[in-house]
């Protein structure tokens, strides 16, 4: 059950309760120089969708901020759709 102190996924804007599958996303992929770089906490489904949709090179070069991920035309519909699901929703990534 979500609480007021749960972190918020910066992509779908849903809370991330401790019992919900979650992942840390490297804004610059580790394989492209992002090892030890900034990370953001996301729902696991949000993280899986990023990596199913975008290549590591594109993430490193063009989509390496939360704002860029939220605005990416191949992801916007997913963020809008998953935002309507409960925080624990963990269906298949697109």
C-alpha cells in the first residue's frame, strides 16, 4: 500500500512502495560510460520499457535525462497508460 513517504517514479509519476518491483536506471548506460554516473529509481516495468524501446547508444547520446525520457515520442503513450495503473502493476513491458 502506498504511503506519503514513498518515492515517486519520475516517469509515470506513481509512488514506488517498498514491496513493489523497482530498479535503478543509469541515465547514461554503463556500457556507454555511465558506470558510477547518476541513477534514478523507477518501477521495474518503467525501466524494462525504456530498454525494450531504446538502444543503449540512443540513451547515451540523446535520451539521458528524466525530461528526455518523459518526452520521448516512443514512450509518452506508455507513461500515460501506466500512470493509470496501481503502483504495484507489473504487467508486461511493451
